[in-house]
C-alpha cells in the first residue's frame, strides 16, 4: 500500500479499502450496472434489429437479431414518411427556437440577475407559477388568439409558443449562472466606460457560456421531441416536424413494423449523434440544469 | 459577438418565412385522414381542378383529423370544407355559428335533385341545412369462408344460432370475432348500437331515441346482456384484455389468416378485406347480415362523415360549388369504384355498381332494400347525441371489465340522454 | 417655442431636480426591464393572457368552440368534485401515478447513482448509456414498448415460446395492469435523468467528508446516511417537488398508449381534461379541471417554499 501517499483527496472511497474487498465490490457494482445498462439498451437494440428485417421475418422473429440485413426499410421510410421535408422543418424549429431563446433569455436573465430591478422577485414568482399551468387549460384560448394574429399554421407561430413555454426554464437557468458571477469584473468594465450592452456581451456572456450551452441542449431536445403542440398548430404537412409526421406514419403503416422501426431510427439518429458527440455537455448540462432550476 | 449577430439574423430570417400564396385563383381546402385511401381519393378529387381553373381544391392530409379540425374551426380557422365524423357532431358547430347554413346553395345548385330527402334531413339543425351526409355505411358480419368450409359451419341467421356457433368455434380453437379497439377506442359503440337494433329491434330503438321508452327498457337490457355475455366469454378478440390491445392490422390479419372466424364490422372494412385476403393464400371472405333475435335481416344505417362549409371561409360559393361536384352521383360513383369509398346518400347511376365485386355491390343493394322495407336500424355515431355517444363507448368498458352491471350502464345512459333530449341537442331522427 | 422644446424631455425628472436619481432610474429600472421585456411579452401573450381567459372560461358553460359562453359561477367545480365519478377515478389514478414516480425511479436512481459513484473506470460509459432513453421522443418510446409488451409478439410471447408461461398477457389491456405498465414505460425513459442528477450531486460532495467518516469508523450504510444523503438531499427533495407536479400533468404516454382505457383504469386528470375540452364539447368544464391541476401544483410549490422559509436546506 505504498501508493497510498499518492492518492489524492479527490480519489474515491474505493481506494481506501483492502484490495480484496474492493474487487468484490467492483464485481458487484459492474454486475448491477451491466444489468441496468441492458435494461436501457435492449429495447433499442430490438428496434435496430427490426429496422433491418423484412416485415415477414418480424412475424416469426420479433425480437432477435436479423437473419439477413435489409436496408430497403430506410429508403422506403425516408420517402414514404416525407422525412426530407420534415427533418428540415424540425431543424428549423430547433435552431430558431434555441437562437431566440438564448438571445431573449440571455437579455432577460441578465436584467434579472445583475440588475435586480424592482419587481424582479414578483417576476420570478410569475415564471414559477406559469411553468406549472397545464397547457390544456389555455390551448383553445391560445388558438383563438393566434387565429386573430394570423399565426395559426405558421412556423413562426409555433416557434413563438416554444419560446414562451421554455422561457421560465431558460430564465431560471441563465439567471442562476449569472447570479454566481463576481460583480467586480463588470464594475471594472463600467469604470472603463463600457455600456450595459457591452458589459453583457463582453464580460457576462463569455463567463456563462456553459449555461447557454445547457439551455440550448435542453430546449433543443424538447423542441425536437415535441409532439402535441405541433399536431394542433401545424396542419400543413410541408411545415410539420418529424414527430407528428412519424405519428401519421405509424398510423398509416402500423402493420409494417419494419418500416416504422426504420422511421423511428431516422428520428432518433440526429439526437443520438449529437448526444454521443456532446455527451459530457449533454449530461452535465442537464444535470446542472436540474439542480439549478 | 459574431455568434450572437448570426443568431439574430437566423431568427429574423426564419420569422420572415411566412406563408406566401398567390391569390389569383380561389382555393378550396379540405382535410382528409392520412392513409392509403386518402391518396386514392385525392387522385379522384384533383380532377376537379381541370374543370374550372379559377377554383382549385387543395387536399391536406391530416392525422387525428377530427381533433385537429375541431380545434382549428373553434379558433376561427380550419379548412373551407369542414368534415365531421357524423351528424351528431355537427349540431354544436352549427349552434356556435362556426359553419354556414347551406339552404340557399341547396336550392341554387340543385342538391335536392340528387340527394335522398331523408339524408338531407340528417343535416338539419333548427330547420336549416348545415351539413351533407357522406359515406353511407352499415354493419355486416364478415366471415372467413375457408375456415367455415373446413369445419362444416354455416353462417347463422339468428342470435341464438350465433351463440351456438360461437361456442363451437371457440371450442375448435379459433378466435370467434377478430375484434379489438386499440386503434380506435370508439369501436366499442359499433356493437352497442348493433345489438340494440338486432336484439331489441329497430322499432324499440326508435322509441328510445324519441323519448317514448327509457334506455333501461327490458329489450335494451337483453341486448346488452347478450353482448356482455359474448364479451366475457372471450369471443371478442380472444378475451377482454386482448380486445383492449388488438390493433387494426392485427385484427385484419387474424381474420384473413384463418386465426379468427368472424368479424362484425362496418362496410368501411370491405377495402381492407380485399387487401388482406388478397395477401393471404388460400383464404377467402364473404358476409351475411348481422344475426338478429328474430332472424329478420336488419341493417343499421350510419354516416361515416359529414361535410359543411366553414363560417370563416372567405369564399363559401366556391366551397359550395366544389361540394356540388363532390356529391354529384358521377363523382360518388367514381370514388366508389376506384377507392371503394362508401357512397354519399345520393341517387347513384344505375350502372355505378357494375364494375364492383358482387360481394360489395350486394351490401349497398341490401341496405337500400332494407331502408325501403322498414328493416333499417341505427348506428350510435349518426343518431345519438354527442355526450350520450361518448358515454356509450367509454362506459361500456366498465361493464365488460365487470365493474358495473348492464343496468347501471343503461341507467347512466338514460340520464345523459334525457338531458340532451330535453336540451334539444339531438340529431334529427327520420320518422318511421 | 424654442425654449419650451428644450425643456420638455426632462420634465419627469425635473420635478425631483436630481440628475443622479434620473440616471439611477434609467440604469437600475428602465434598462433591466427593457432587457426583460421581449421574452416576458412573448410569454405573457402565449401563456398568461390565454390562461386568464381559461380561468374565466372555467366559470362558464363554454363548449370549447365558438364564442357563446354563459357565466355559471362555480357550477363546474361543484360538478367536478361532487358528481363526476370519472374525475374521482382520475384523481385516484393520478395519485397512484405520483406514488409510483415518487418511489420507483427515486430508489432505482439513488441505488444506481451510489453504485456508479464508486466506479472509476468506465463510469462515463455507463453514465452515457443509462441516459440514452431519456433523449428519445415519447412517440418513439411508446412505439417500441407497445410492441415489446404485446401478448402476441412481445417479450411475453417469446418467453412462452421457450417454455416460460404466464408473461404473455395483454399488459395494456387489463384494468389491473394498464396504469402501472404505462408508468413502467414512462419510467424506463425517465429514471436515467434522475440518476444523472443524483450522481452529479454525489460527485460534488467533498471526498474529505468520506475520509472523516472513515476515521470515525463508519460502515458503508453510515456513510450513505451521514455523508452521501445529506449532500444530495437538496436535489432529491427538489426533484420530489418537480415529479409531484409533473404527475398532475402526465399526458403523453397515457394518450399514446391507452387514451385512459381500458374502462378508465388509466384515466388521469390531464387525459380527462383533454377529452372534455376536445371530444365532449365541454370547454368550460375542461378549463375548470385545468384550474384544479394548477391549484394542486401551486399547493405543492407552497409546501416546498414554506419548508425552505423555515430553514430547511432545500
């Protein structure tokens, strides 16, 4: 145990026990984790398997690996599900909502966190209460209003709703990041003659980048997966996002599980790629978001 | 900073992506459920656009069509042609002036010349014509002829014969009826309405619908007891829990694959029968009228859809002229032949059915014979008021899962129905 | 004229005759509110105004379509609590749902996070994989599980094929199992998120605390009780509040899988609300249910805030 001197305080409790107990513990831990991992992944594996089987094969082999890999399902699903259009639409919904949310939310959070104008406590309470109101309570009045403003059926109309329903989360998150900043830097900048906008963009933004990334990921994921609002507010299939078009697709081809599995894979593919590329930011961001909200 | 500016630009660009449309031609929009049938419809309906270039129809495919339509129309939007799942749904929209009365159009455009009189009456709300009924349908009993032949069974005429046969079918290891409501919960109501007509008899249903007898009448209770017995015996879909999870395609495969013997369902299923039995080697199908208590061939009448004109439509005349074309016997005949769409209740041309499979043509022939000879009955979604209708298909599940008794169920129905009857929220019932 | 127009712009502040006051007002009130205003106004127009309209509608017999609505006071609420059996059932189901989500995912997540916190090698890999279900859309998750739970070609059917009978039942078709099956599916998607939150909180606990516990001769359970749990208590309690609120809003999974059936066994307040507002022409009544949900949620927040005021570290 000569290494003990080198073990830093940051190292884990496992380092401290006798090694036999440690390895027995590790076996237990890994067994548990492997079981849980299988629980999380197996259904997805079945989905992947089924997406490369023929529908006939699924009939007598609904869960196992495919006997022969067929890629036609993806081509058919892509064409019949109109994914070329709906993937582009979803990308627009996600990118524009994130952009607007970050810009407007960043401004608002800055105002709330760094300036604390009179009424900011009331405003925070307002957002907290608003975030608990179920959408079903105001969906029809909202629809009526949107009709009057000619926003129903338009992409920017739906984006406005997305911005609004994500506003409380954005403000809570970004505000909590900004509250933690030391005020001296800003004061120094002001002394140097910077105006409020410059203080925000040159000092506060760079220091709270992780917060913005988190909001972007949380909001983006939410919008990509959103389904019911899109179903109600967008009736033109040329403006529909992937989720509602997948819903229609399943409705239409429900007996072709191979085809619908391929469609499901197409939907989750972009999210998966992004997730695997940014897993640390994704996970830590969401976790941090969860704690700070 | 650059990043932020870029985001601004993207935002503004995207917000500017508003719909741009040329206003030179009048476009009449119509929403249809997105499925394979829709494409066939669209092919036929788009021929309208060749007639007059200044009026064009736009078919928009919709999932969850009715809910989307309802929300859209309630907000003052939606398509020019408002379609609902049946006359009982029109009432509320008419009351709220969300759709237009069409009597003037009916006179101007000669709708009375080709629509059946009783069918136009179905669209009346407070004496004004608000909707045109579409997709005439009736329930029949499909059966797998191959399975029947192999076992030496013959299709039953009476409910008693059906019960006896069902026991045999179940004992032989088949699922009796290929049923399930996972894809369309309200399918429960098909059987409620059907058994009331077949067992209590259409005249009693008429009396109950007009408030002359209560729904708790002995005859209604008997009908519901028979249905409940069959359901609990596991004949529907192979058990109550399977009934609740069998999806549309599963049900079709069960019958076409010879796993199930029979299926009581609407004439709308004909298209699927053709398709699924077409894929299934060595099995074939046919139909008989749903067995009744006394052996009479009763046919329930239903309307699968209605069409109205949206009150917020900027060009109701154009919408009306599209409807005139759409409901014309020629168009309806073509939709029937090409897409097996249930025809609207209009006077079809003599030869409209000649190209059809005789099994299909005979459904409509028998139905019109039944309505001419006082042998027609009622489907819940066409003749019951909306709240009673929802009660019928939702609460009946509680009977089948043994939570409440048939009498409890009928008492509840009677209460809701009486309220709606008193309020006058009831679809017009043609006098018998 | 020239004199007047020169004076005009400063009138408000002139009263006070204090340039500093004016400067402070602009810097501390006006500018911050200008920053807040764009997002706030979008939110007010999309959420607040329609929600207030919704509250008013809950006091009317509004059908959900059109403009005709008659004021009927609290009649909807009376009917809801004293006459509507389905609502009673939906309440019971909602509380069952809440009981499930306040226990199962929490226990699973706490257990898994504890186990995972002790792993050094491969910890990131486990963490990522366990999180994957959380990023899937509800449309996809329900499509996968509906098939896996199918009695004809799902897991149960495959088990029956190899001789393990009894699992090939229609989980979503039995009143006794439907609600908990949906909860199971939703939890499959959800618990990983909770686990990540707890894990992050555990990793933020200073290791020195564990060393101190060790010196005091604490065993693993003592460590969990006296070091780990106090460290993660704020997030656990916070998530308790959030999950409780979310239980009142649960809709997607139920709607996509059973729509509240069979025979109302998975009916929740939110699904019943949807049916009233959109299928039964009972917009006012549905709005009343929305208000009730909001009140429940508000009540839970109130408890949380009160506890915090009383000095609980949450």
